[in-house]
């Protein structure tokens, strides 16, 4: 899973800009999420 979301990451996404004065993240600190946490909480939908 980690390879799928990190392969050629620089080519796939633009960097997240620094938050502006009125942006949520500027006023509310968030820790982020580890890959392990994401894998535990993501639903495992099967068609």
C-alpha cells in the first residue's frame, strides 16, 4: 500500500501551500496521520 501512494509522489501532487491567515490549519494545529493509522481506520470495501 505504501508504495502505491508514494510512487512518483513528487510528480503526482503539488506541495501543500502554507496556510493563509484565515485558514483552518493556521488557527487549529493538527497532528496528521501515519500510514499505519490510515491502514487501520480505512474501510476495506469489497465489491
